[in-house]
C-alpha cells in the first residue's frame, strides 16, 4: 500500500491505514501551518516557458469561506552570465586576490590598502580634491 504525504506531496509507505504524513517533520509542519491559518499548498512545478516569457495565472483562494481572487504574474529571465565590472577611473584597480575589493594606484606607482568600491571611489575623489 502506498500513500502521498499531505505536507511534502511525496509518496511513502504508511505504517497504518490512517497515516497522512510521511514522518514527524511533515506532521509538525502541517500542524504549524494549520495553527497559522495557512492553507495547504499544492506542490510547485516549474512551467516549461521560454526565456523572457510571461506567464499570468489567476485563481480563486478561499479565506473565511469567501472567495478571493488572486493574480500572479511570473516572468522567466535568464540570469546574467557575470556581473560586468563598473566603469572606473583607471587608477582604481580591482585587487588580484579578492575580486570584490579595490585599490587605488598611487602617484609613486604603489597601491593603497584594499577597500570596497564605495570607499575606493570616496578616497579617490578626496585625493583629487573634489571634496
């Protein structure tokens, strides 16, 4: 005999005929959701949509025995391959070992201490006398 867990929606083999959950964790999650007044959700499935496609869904939710219209719009976008480096003055350089940190190329050819980008821009403006 096989059953489907009411919390995680996975199949399981129940130990008794009235079992509704696959284990204690799912039973507790369901009880906490009932205490909060959260209705059980159906399992999420990923729609097969193309990149930059828009999927609009409208459905009805029951709250306190009154139907409530719910509208959801999902936009599928491909994440950017990599974050482009910001356009900076050539004297503000990215640190070789720590790519999120920056240094300022000093007049003598040396480099300043490592700082984040905001502090590097501020220090550079201060060195140029704009502040």
